[in-house]
């Protein structure tokens, strides 16, 4: 890039402190209204920008990337997941992709643990009784609103990366036994620290766990990783928690099984067709639903923005950015 300030186009509203810093460093075009860009607007941004800063809800497919102007050399994604970007198409146009790997690990692990606690203990049901049905509550009873204890139960983690490992550390503090399935077995030191049992076969792990936590990325290899067949391997008294990507689970099959009593319940922060949510999941008392809040902390969003700025500055200075995404990274699988 030349000595002029690069034009950085940001597709959504970011924390004020991040937008202010970007305006100081770059020629920056903000999305003040925070309305998601239409495809025509994304195409125009691709044609005009030196650097595009999209979010995980901006679908940069091959058709959109084809509109890239000659000056666009970097797409600095605001978020860890890169399933919203056709990385191969970008690479073919000589465009570098970066993400913000690691910025949201602790926040997402916190939300995962919150759902692991909330679903078996029927937390949202209890809240709703007090808020909306208090007249029906006659006080404490030894057999009313019984949930399930999590201490001593087996937690099966699908994807023992940064987030999966952070979930495991939290879960151990609550007395859960840690099991995991991953593309590759983690180092022996980490396994020993977490007292974790490795399962090469996802099918075998699913059949033996009390709680399953989905913490793998969404890639072509993990689409419907938890298919109808695999969901049926789970025990009817087991729970499923997903804070990764909705597309990893066959949502219709999950809803049918919960309705039929073939699964005890689920805690979901992500949905296969977001922002649409399966009506059967919304209607079920056995399902806790939250609107993709896993990484929604001020600290996490600011850290993500700071990582985007570092990626842009490093790239402009002629170096490989620290969070560069290579095409072969988009085919990662948990299995």
C-alpha cells in the first residue's frame, strides 16, 4: 500500500474505543446505523476498500469476493470463525484473511459452563415461574422442580481447542469428569492437567456421556457433525450444549428428539438458521435458548477490535499478520 492512509471499511458498529482508534490510524468508514449491509453494499465496499473489516454475519462468498477492487488486499474479520468467508476465493484474488483467534475464549467458555449448569437444574423454568407464574408457587416442596446433579457426571467435549480446553478447566471445578473427541489427541501434559479421556470415535463417546458440549468450528467437514444418526446414539437422560455454530447440529432432528423424550434437554447459544430459531425448540421447557451471547462481553469485543487493529497495522507494515488464515485451515474438523 502507498504512504496514504488505507481506506478501512467496517461493516457493523464496533465499540466506540475501537472505532475511535481506527479513525486515528486509518481513513475509516463506519457503519453508524449498525444495520447489516445488503449484498449490493458489501459488493460496493469490496470494490472501494483497501481493508474490509466484516463480522461473522457478513457472508463473503465467491460472488461477493469477485467484486474486490484492485486495492483490496486484506479482509480482517472481526471474530474467530471464518466460515462466513470463502477463503479459497479470496486467496485466488491475492487477498489475505485474518481473524481474532483466542480473543473470545474465556467469554465463550463462561457461557458454555452457564448453559451446562442451567439446563440440568431447570434454571430458566424456575425464573419464569417466579416472574410469570408466581401465583401458582406455593413455596418449597421436596419433590417439586427436581433437576439433575452435574457433580460426578461425564462431560464429552467435541473439539478440544482453546475454548474446549477452557470449558474443561471450568467443568473440573464443578466435579465433572472430562472426556473429549478431537481431530488429534491433545498433548499428554494437557490431558493429564485436565484428567481427560480421549475418544477417537465420536460415536462411542456420544453413547456414554451425560452432557455433550459442542466446541468445534463450522467447516464443510463439521456440517451436521451431530446428525440425526449421531444424536440417536446419545442417552435419553443426556443433555446437549452448543456455543460453537448452529450448523454443526441437525436442528430439526434435535427438536424432534427432545419433543419425543429421547433427549433430556439442550442449551443453545447458536442456531442452524439464525436469526430464525426452530419453533419447537422455542416452545420446549427442556431447552434453554440465548441469542448468540457467548462472546458478548465489553472486554471481549474490545479485545477483538484491538486484535483486528494489530492485524491491519502489521499487514500495512509489510509483515505477515499474527492471525492470518490460510486456505487449508477452513477444512478443520473435530473428527
